[in-house]
C-alpha cells in the first residue's frame, strides 16, 4: 500500500471540489444573520438539506493519474448557527455526509463515502475556524483511495494569526 502525506495539489481537485460543495452550503439565507431581536437573547437556527449534487471533481485521479471523467454524490448537510443579535459573537457548525461515485479514464469506478465538518466562532477577542474532510473510496478494480484533511486557524483580538495548519493525507491502495 502506498502512503502519501503531502500538500500535493493532485488531491486538490478532490479536496477543493468536496470542500466547495460543503462551503456552498454556507450560503445560508442572509436574513438569518439579520434576524430581528432585542438585546440579551440568543438566536439558534438549524437547516438540514438532503439531496443529490454534482461535486464537480476534475483533474487526475490522485492515485493513478487517470483523468476523472464523471462524478456524482448524494448526501445530507446540517448547518447550525447560534448568535446574539446585539453582539459580534456567534458560533456556526456544519456537517456534510454522503455517498460519492467517481469514474476515471481507466474505466475504474470508485464508490464510497465522504464526511466534511467545520466549526467557526467569532467575538471581539478571538476567532477560531476548523475544517475536516474524510473520503473513503473503493475502486471496481479493488484499489482504494482515502483522503483525510484537518485544517485550523485562530486569530487573536489584535488580528494576529496564532495557529494555522493544514494537514492533508492521501492513502492509495493497490488493486486487488
């Protein structure tokens, strides 16, 4: 089994596409952020979306180098936010989970599952943001692709970044 721990941009297509789909779910209605309310109370909202989407994965298969010719996914997105209407403080989290199918130009069909999660909070004193991604795929030829990423950054009240890391890993399993 080949193991690669790298920021190699060959994983970029897979990571970015799934991340963009997930981050697209952040297009939570703007009215939610401007909800009416008085001083001192907390507003919490949760939105759940089920469906099929095109993850728009392009570029090469990060393990074989073959071009990805098609992809589709189904899943559920849960987005939750809590904030104080009269304050700069808020928390938001979101999770995407589902099934994905990818076909590459070698004719190998990969099926499996993905999960993304993010959490973010802001106030006048600091800001923290974390994102995780896990994708586990098995090819019709018995090969496997596993992607995992953890990304985090934190900012203090002066606007200085105090923590910043991104650790993507890619594990490629040879055909059976």
